[in-house]
């Protein structure tokens, strides 16, 4: 569990020059996203540096939709969202995936241990979910539709993950749904509790065909403690994605991306579940990759001239041959013309 050390988070790095600015981060205060950014800042501040970014936290209530809205309106400069988040915005860009987030459907009842049990239950069920608007609540509704569960028999309780855990423990709800990283303190405590049970997802391959931006993930038995979970848990996974405002300068975005990837090993030591990955720019997410991020990704790739040296040399050789042949052709055509003129003159005589 990583705690926020300061109300302001400072970033530093030796490679940047004369860069000193303040950014506002849209994350839920005390949430997993802020814990990750706190770990990131702690790693960077181990070095004295001219690259300094003071990061103020703007509370997003833990919802990807709120984060995107805050960046879109210029109220924040950086944030973290689910990689499958689909919201209309032209003002934000992706930087990198930072860790995996898993779908968890939890129950405190042994008669609701499967999707079939839930679908066949005839009375009203209470299910806790993250406050709307959130990508988590949208994903839950999509699962309900896919599995043919009658939503009219579900009573949704919009709350936080911490309260979801408490309500499950107290029997105030029958189910709880969350999308969190493996290092999340709430899901860790839930799955260590023998009175809580993860509901197994079914027909996962069929669901992935319609939600191609998700992946299948198998959480192994005993991951959190001895026999917890009691067996392998097959679920779905998205990724926590670092996003940034398109209003920031290319230099700032490039240096920020460089700081992230160059300190990856130290970041993993500070935040063990970190899995930095580049974001593809071919429809992997609904949010495009920033052009400065792509520039950093492709920094070691050869230039166009380097990649096509042989082709360019061949083209230049062909052009040279053509140019050298032009005078010969002109001289040849001139001789032919003089011959024809001389022949005509002789005929006229």
C-alpha cells in the first residue's frame, strides 16, 4: 500500500534543461491512481534535477469520465484512466500503460457463486459499484446485458470501493463490482476474507469478441494468501493508462515520457505491480497517443534516409544513367534529322 507523502508531488530528472512548471493531476485522492503517481514522484525525486514538475491533485472521484472531462475543460493537465474508456474528447492524449486492472465481481453469499445463480435469482439483488459517471459502472452494465441478467431486479448502490468492501462485510449489499489493480488494498483485503467470494465469469472468449480492447486474465489460486482465492479466477483485464493534456508543449510531454521510461526499474521497486507498456497508435485505445510520445517511442528507429539508403542509391543511379543518356539521344536524333534534310535536298536536285 503506497501512501501520499505530500499534498504536492514533485518530479525531478537530470536530463531536462530549464524546465520548471506546475501540473494539475486529475486522480481520486487516496485512490490507487494517486498512489502510483506518488510512487513515480518519489522515484524521480531521488535525483537532484533541473526537471521539476509540481503536481497538484484535482479530485476526480475515481472516475475515468470525470478525469477526461477535467482534462478536456482545461482543469487538469494529467490523469489516469482505464484504457478501454470511451468518451468524446479531442484534448487528451495517451502516454503509456502503467499496470493491469482486473474485473472483480464479489459476493458475500454462497447461493450467488456464479453468473447463472445471479441470472436465475428471482428477488431483488443489491450491487455496489463505483460512483457514476465512471467507466466501471458502464462496464458493469455491459456485462449485465451480455449475460442476460434482468437489470430490473438489480438495485445499484453508487459508492466507493472502500464502502463497497464495508457494505459487503456488513451484508448491506449482495454483490460488489470493481475494476482495480492487483496491488489495490481493497481487493486484497476482500479476497483474503473467507466470507467473500469472487463470482466466476463465463463465456469469456465470446465477450472478448465484442470488447476487443479487453484481455483475458487468470488470477492464480493463492495469489493473496494461502488458498485465497480458492481456485484460479478467470476474469477480464483492462489497463491503467497515463493520459496528458494536448495543450502541453511537445517538449514537456517528451521529457515527461522519457522520465517515466528511463526510471522504469526504480519505479517497479517502488510500485511492484507496475507494468510499463507503450500504447500502440492503431486503434488500441479510444484515446490517441500524443505525437511527442510517439517521437520518444521511435527515437531509436532509423530515419527515412537511413531506412531507405539502398533504394535511394538505386534511384540516383537510374537517374544518373537517364541524364547521361539524354545528350547521346539528342546527338543521335540530330544526326537523323540532318540525314533526312540532306536526302530531301538531293531529291530536289
